[in-house]
C-alpha cells in the first residue's frame, strides 16, 4: 500500500513538472494610451516595450510592480520599408552605431530581462548586424526571442554562437483581430502547447486582442497549461520549435 501511494505521488509530481507551458508576449507597447490596457492581463503575460516611447518607461515600471516580466522590443529594418521610429536598427548603421543604439534602447526600458525584434525581416538576415546586437545583449545579460519574421533569420545562429539565451516565436495570435480568427489561433496555441510541451506566442495590444485575452486566458488553466514568463522557457528544451515551421509574417 505504501509503495502504491509513493508511486501515485511520483506520478502526480511528474505530471505537474511536465505540464505544458505557454509564454505569451505582448509586443509594440509604449506609444498609445490604450496600451495601458495590458496592465489588466494576468502577471504571467510578458510585456515587450518599444524604446524611447512616450509611455514605455512608466508602463514598464508599473507592469514590473504588478509582476509582469518586461522585455525590450527592438525595432529592426523590414523588407517592406516601414518606418522604425526611435531606436531603429538598419543595415546602413556602423558597428559602433548599432551597439550604441541597442544600449540606449535597453536603458530606456527599465527592468528589461530580454529583447525581441520588432519587424526585422531584413536586418535579421544579416550576419554582422545580428552578431553586434547579440554581443551587446550578452554584455547586458539579456536573453533574445527571435520573432521569426523571416525564415532566413540569422538571429538564432548568432545567439547560439555567443551563448545568448534564445527562444523562437512559434505562433502569432492576432495577425487577424476578428473574433473568429482570434479563436482559431487561440485554439491552435493550446493544441500546439499540448503537442510540443511549451510554446512561445506573440500578440499585440489591439483592443480586440486585449478583450479576447481577458475573456479567454483562464481556459489555459482548465486545459492544464501554465502561463509563464518568457524567461521560464529558457530552461526547457524547446527543440520542437526548430522543426515546427511556424507561420512566417514579414513585419
């Protein structure tokens, strides 16, 4: 009887240890007053703040006080030529300019533990700029989440080369913010998390997205999925992401 009880405890402990986990990152925070609505989300949601924005510094401080993990959302040059805003990194910048710009960006977002790329479908394909960025992040002891805005990204290679802790985005939640599309992606997120054990998803502070998440995030607990800060997945083998061929969006 004692042996059966011990085996039951071991089984329960193992199932809890290997519960599926989702790191949900909300990008593009800092410009709009409506971005403050992210503070109503559970503290397990990670918030990625754009550098040098009117609301970014205060939102980062308030979110940190509420228990959210904070990231820096680094603007990087895209193939579509969209304007980057302050702190943007381009292929015309020198090594010194890139390093200085990244450090300034880090300093503008208090409590940042990691960084991910905003857009970047052009810059993340380039060896030298990504090497300089990763060296700077390593110097400042930040991890990196590759938003995977191009399948040709070199971010992972350079992070691995330097030993920068790395995660890769596996799902965009809200490329389409209609109710049906959000539900489809949310259900897909749950299915992938169960199949792969863990998942990195990215969403944005659109009113439709925040409303949907506030109404539906409790479904993760019902599904036996833990909502965790992005850095929590750095200690998990996330190799399924490498072969998952995530949907690529040029941002």
